[in-house]
C-alpha cells in the first residue's frame, strides 16, 4: 500500500479479518504487507486479510480475495464471505439480497437471512486429486504416519483442501501437534487445513480447525462444511447439523446428491480505521 487506507475489522465467530473495500479504489498487497497487517502486536491483527473488489468475471457481483496471515493467497474463506457480503450491502455497493463473490475456486453466493448470512459453499470433492493429495484414489479413509503416530483421516476439497480426523474429545485433541505436522506433510503438496471432529449426536458436532497458513482459529467456515460433508458420508452426522466451534456455532447443510454445501452464521463488525504500510 502506498498510502493510508480505510479498513474494517470484522469476524465470523472469532475467525477475524482485516477487510478492505477496493470496489472503487483498486488495492494491491504484497506478502510483506499482509504479514504486517495480520501481526497482532505491530499491525491490526487477524487470521486473514480480505479484499472486496470490482468483479472481473461476468457471473459475479464482486471479486473476493483472501490472504492468510503468513502472506499467502488462498482460494476462499467461508466466514470471510459472510463478512464481505455484509460490507458490500452496507457500503451501498449492492442492494440487499444475493451477493455473488468470485473466488480463485469459483463463485460463492451469500444471502442475508435475518441478522445472519447463508453461503452456498459450492461443490464437495472427495477425490485426492482435487485437494491435491498424494493418497490412494479409491480409499475413503486414509492413513499416514505423522510425528511418530498413525493418523486416520478423511479428505474433502471445497475450493480449499481439508483433512478431517475424528476424535473422542476436541478439548484434548492434539491440534497444536498434529495440525502443523499434517498441514506440511509431503502427501499434501499445497498444504491442507486439518479439522478435529467430535460428533456429539447425528445433528450436532464439535470441531477445532488448524488452518493452513494461519494456525488454529476460533472458527473456520469451510472447515465446518468439510466436517459435515465427511461426517455425513461416514454416517456420523445427518445432512444438516450444528457445528460447534470455539467461537460459536454454524449451521451446515449438505445436498449429498448435488454434493453442495450451505453454511449459515453471523458476520460481525469490530471497528474500523485507517492504516499505512
């Protein structure tokens, strides 16, 4: 950034963002600037930096770019989609209603529902090549040796890659140990988000997520969708369930025939301000 820019601090269940409105004022960020913005001591502090920009494709209302705290750009973020959709409406860029956001992995549609937003998170792909992952193509349950232990997990791609591990208790799950070890495992050449899923009953589960490039976050929208998709396919969860994360709850629905996932949850303002590089 070559000058001071207005930003909004927002969060979805504690998954927090620095959001820029670049619809009428283009913005380019490099990895160093992203890391400074995300720094919780020397910058604003966030899990991801989000940029809402003028649409570059015909079927979208806006472009939506997502940068992790480590400076790397990623395909999409479900919690962030709710936040930028709210910002687009409340900044007057679009009338209240569906907001179509073009991401690196396709278009997400966010729709206001009362004081929350429902996001069509798109298609769930269970094939290793979709993540990508160097794993057996025909296996539903995968096994790797990670940090001296044998880990069983299931995978799904939702525009970004997810590995989901079933655990007995999310409170005691080895998130800080297995999360980064699996994220950086050679089986995942582009890294992976790692979910630790505890099904409570068929309509409810608890989840913690180690996010690729960001570490453990209080909530991960695509991670919650991944957990429901994997849990439903395994017979642990119904096609609609409440996923409890550390920051709160998301309601996830899965159309298993179309393999499409839908997420409903809040988008919350924290503060706004201006910042220079």
